[in-house]
């Protein structure tokens, strides 16, 4: 029993020690604390307890100067201003102060709460809906980084009030919610985020300000309830956080809590601070009062709140109404022995230790250089977008109204503030009209629309803004829902649902929490299935309980997003513009089209230049390019993987097995694995066309006619038709070709000729029809095709070359590759045309394991078999049919910084398609560098494609 008691004592001692700031200091910093403490007079020591309010926009500079120079107060709590005015005043006051000032701020959602030009982070209630506490920690860490850049050492946050009163006028959105456990978990994540950045926090408002409809700024709120209830609800998160040893500071509230103290408000209550917080909870960290100029604490004119606050156990006296009087009264009590000197020493040394730990013992001047760039970064936008994606909560979805469908017709009706971002983003995905009339009578009857999206946009200028929808508007919304399929999106917190009498007529309801560009655009993605619903209600309302929320997985289709939402630095990514324009100006290619996506979101898709150097036809994103060898991975390889899955092919399938009736000479034992890994000694290519030219190197009339006829029916160009069945001659030429002597990696087109012949023989269908039926149609591709001249306008097809050695014409809508041309524009190695968007769709299906928009092309395990480098140890980087990153070095098949799981291909005409499953990044670069001549190799020599890919990866920002 004695051993157990000793263990408990030691455990409690170690817990107290962990909260003792002084004990955590290095010896050097302890010496600084002791030195400063010993240098101060009694009044100066007392002055260290005082932290007063200052606003560069609202305060009198001379009054604050007096507090710093004459009263020698310990710190300032900064408020309303800008980054510039804040830093200017801060540096001035630090220079005037005898002892470095502790710089505090109420920065619950970051310093934007007080400074107008700083990026604002989400309110606590929004964070409360997030299920990933690590994300909350990362957001908190970023807030702390903003604080640190502004010289803020001490953030009076987070609020750990359990907000279980929907009419609470002062907490509300500042609370993580009404579930005590969730409040505890979110607060812990918040505190740890600040700790990682080296900024102190103070949990508030002890013992809990959630269950009241009164504002302590204006009066003294009463928190009723037994001790059992307080322990289970209000006190629960405070106690748990203190037990965990993470709490550095506690702010005490101006509350009447009869179960704790019937006489004094909590901030002035010895029973609450000394007996409960200090003795029972064993908290030895810093306690700070809520602002002592609030009416909630100034109820009794006979009490000096500064003196009383210190007497009952508070270390920091916040925003005194009379600092001089407070110092004098405390000094008098100390001199008379009414308060022991050790009590003062304890508090002052805590405060000095906090300053030392904040490095105020060193250089304290704050630099304003590039301050806006440091507090407003792409990382802020990224974290905010992730927060909204994780928080927005689907609470109802009858008849599976969500996600919205492309083949349906919708109407968008908005109320409240600006809704442009939601409307514009929805139009990228679905057929939706906007309702702009003020007369809503037509909508009370059944309309022609499959669904009506109604959005209400509240104000996010302040967390105190009303979350109640005006009655006249809620009634209109209810009436529209009586005869229509309504999808209701509320850009307010969950209490907004209390504005409705009933919600039965709404098919779907989504709570969006806050209203701004990011929340609206993320909401549009969620409504259309581009992102997944994951949020849970942090508070209950008249219709749904706390923690309610419906999860819906995204539909795995490509969507659109802003670079910062997906973790890219917009400024750095825009260098792609520069490299494209420079390449075109340098005559490397007439036109360039690029696309970048991450995690299924397109963040960049632009076209530059024209179809030709004559600049007659401006290149657009929907225009298609000859993909040349990229055909291999977009058309042929998906078919090969499908055949592998059903057992018709294996890596060990030999050419003899593919063509059992053919004599294949020395090629019969070559396996699929070997030839598609370019490790089969096959020649890179064969110029089949040369045998069909006459002595003047023109198409021989024995093989070609200028008009199509029964025996000359294979179109090579518009006015050139090859003799029918010439493909047999091509097959024989491949079989008869000599093998390369040395076994090494040697890229070859020939395996894909073999595959074309095999597929067409097996299925008695042309390869392009097979690809269309089994790949392109499943993915609903409209701009991916062979022989596009048959299907779309030439104005939408980028020409590839002025052929002056074989076809003697402009290759426009006809395949560039000579061998594929002699096969009617369809081969396994070339012939496919597409644009960057649809190329990205096929690549996205691949990195999603063969699935896209509820269509499965093949299984991920099957794809992995082919996306493997089997001969890397022999200096062969290739996968089976897919190109892979170079084994070492930079600017080979890639720029050198992609994952080894990545895959893709190059196109001879000047293209590149690459997918990185690890980063979930797709990069597509299309050009017609071969126009007007293939002799132009500047694009390759300048590594334009891999340099562009490098820009993409170097634009990624750290999200932690």
C-alpha cells in the first residue's frame, strides 16, 4: 500500500512538474528569469502581472506608452489593426519597456480575428465538425505560425466551452460543439498545433461558458447545474486536458456558477481557482482572468477586481481599468503580510519564464519585411479548403438526390449574401440554371427541373452573426419544397435549421458552416460527387442530434479546383505559362496544351499558341492532338490488361502462342513480358513505307491510288489509298526483321504491331472499335479517337507535319506515324488523337486502380502487374508496356523527382502523359513540335516537357 501511495505521489509530482514552465527552461534561461526578477522593485514585480489592451486603430498611443514606461506592465494584448500598424506599435512599445513585454492576442481563428489583412482560418465550430483531429492540429499550427511572424507569444485560445445552448450570444461558433469529448479532442489538437510552432495557448473560459444565453461582456451569466452535471459537461474538457499535461494556461471566466461558488464570479472565486483548479486539478500553470473591464465582473463596486483576482489565484490580470490603483492595492497587501511574498514570486516567475520560453530574452524586434507574404500563404488556403471539405455535413439525402447527375436538369435559387462562386462551380459539372427573379410564385408549383438547389448564404464576417434565417425566407424555401425536389445548402452553422418549422419537404440538407469563396466551391464539389461528405454535426438542433452526418464517397471523376486548394503554390505553378510561351516564341512548337491534376482535381489546364505558325487558328483546350506513342498506354495497354484478367494473356504468353498458325522464325519464343519491357532484341522501328516508294521517292502507283476503290481502300491521307491487305506484308516484314545482337533495353514499336494484329484476329474487329467499346465509351470520352477527320471538324484538330518525303501533304486529322498510316490510321503503337483533359481521364482511371465514375476497366492488382519494372537490375527502366522513371539522374523519361510507382509515355509529335499514384498527380503536355517539320528537335533538346513537370512538383507546398 505504501508503494502504491508513493507511486501516486510521484505520478502527481511529475504531472505538476510537466506544467511548471520554469522547470522546463535551460539553465541559461533560468538565470535570465532570476536575474530579471531580482532586478525589479516590488511595484515592478506586481506590474508584471498586468496585461492591457491596445489597438493601433483605437487606442491612445500616449496612454499605452505610460502603461509601458511608467507602470512598467508585463504585457499587452493586441487588437484591431493591420499587420503594419501592429508591428510598428509592438516594436515601439518593446523598445520602451524595461522588461520585454509579453505579447498576447485573442486569436481563436488566427490573428485575422484582430488584424484585417491576415488570412482567416475556420471558426471552432467548423473545426468541430471535422473527424480528422490531425487536420485540426495542422490548422492550429499554421495559426500559430502566423502569430509568431507577428510577434505574438501568447494566444488566449482555444475556447473549450461546451456550447449546448443554441441561444448563446457570445460563444456559439467559437466553441468546438456540445459533445464534451469532441471539445476535449479538438482542443488537445489545437493546443498541440500551437506547441509545435512555439506559441503559448490558454484554454478558456473556465469553468465553462457554453450553457447560457447571456453575454459576460454585458452582464454576469449564470451556469446552473449540479456538480455531477458540471463534471460531465462543462468541466470535462478542462479536466481531461489538464490530466493530459498539455494545458499551459487557463483563462478564468466571469460566470456565476452556484454549484462552485454562490457569492463570487468564477474569475474572482477562491473556491473555483484555488480549491478546484489548483488543489483538486493540480494545475500549476498560468491562470489569467478574462478581461476585467467586462460588466460581468464589475457587479460589486466594493470589490477591486485586480486585487481580488490576484488574491484568489490568478497569475495574470487582464485589461485592468486602473493599473496604478491595482498595483498599489496589491503592494499594500503584500507589505502588510496579507498576501505572502512567495505568492507574488510564484506568479511573476511563471510570467518571466513564459517570456524566456518565448525567446524574449533575446532579440525581440519583429521584422515587417514580406509580412503579408508570410501570414497569407498558399498553405493557408490549402488548409482552409481541407477544413471545409472535411467539415461540411450532409444531414439528409432522401431518394439519393446527391450527388447531382450530369444527365439531369437543375435550378439554383439563392438567398442571403453573394452566391456566385457556388453557382459558377456547379455549372462546371451539371446542367443548372440560375433563378434571378424576386417573384417566387412560379417555384411553388411543380417545375420542369429534376431538382432545385436552394442555398442560403449567411455572413461570415463575424462568428457572432446571426445563424437564424429570416422567417419570410424560410417560409419561401419551405413552400418551394412542397412540390419540388429541393437540395438545401445552408452556409451557416447547424443551429440555422431551427429557422424551419419542418424539413420533411427537403430531399437533401447540407450544413456548410461558413460562407466564402472556398466554402462555396467546395460545396459545389460535394454536391456533384467530386469530393466525399465526411463531416458530423458538432451541435444538435431541433431535427438532428450531435454527431449526426451522412458519409458519401466521391464518385472518382475528375473535377476542377484552384491550385492552392490542392496544395500548389499558384505563383510557382504559373511558371508553366512562362515556359510554354517561351517555347512557342522560340519556335519549338506552334501550340502547347498542358494539364495538371492532383487527387482527381484539375488545377491547371491551358492552351497556348496556334495550330500553325500562321496563327490562323488559336489553340483551345478542347482541340485534339496526335498522341503518337501515347496510344500504347491509353488504347492498347488497357485492352491487354483486360485480356490478362480474363486469362487470355499472361506475362509469359509467347508470340508463338499468340500466332499459332504463323511461322515466326527467331521471334516465336519472345514473351509478352519481354517485348513490352523492350527487352526482346526487337528493332526500334521499321520504315515500311520505303518499300512502297518509286525511284523518285514518291508513292508507287502499284501500291497507292489517289481515290478509294475496292482493292485500294486503306486511307493513308486524304488523297492517298494503300492497296488492301498490305498489313500482311507489314506483319511479314516484322517477322523477317533481324534481331539486335545485344540483349539490352531498346525501345521498340514492333510489339504493339503484333498486339494490333492479335486483337483484330481474335475479335474480328478493328483495334479502334475495340478500344472505343471497351475503354472510351465506358469513360464517356468524346474527344478521344482514331482518325478524327471522320468525326470532328478539322478546325478542332491540330496538324502534325507537312510531310515532304512520303505522303507529300499536310497531316491534318490523319496519323503522323507512317506505319500506323499504312494500317489505315489505326495501330497499337500510334494513331490515337485526344486532348489533355481526356488523356487525364484515362490516366486517372489507372491511378484509381482501373475504376472511373463507377465504371471498372480492370482491377488494380492487374494493373500493378504491368506497372512494374522487371528488369531494373539490368539497367532497363521499363514497365510492361508503360514507361517508367529513369533509374538515376535527371531529365530522362521524367525530371527525376517522381515516385518509382509513376508511369507514362512520350509521344514523338511532342507530347508527354505521366501519372504518379503516390502523389496522385497527373501531368499532360501536348504539342505539335513536328509542325511544319520533324527536323525541329528544340523541344527535346531543351527538355521542355520534363522541365514543365519539374515546375509542377516544385510548386507543391508542405501541408503540415
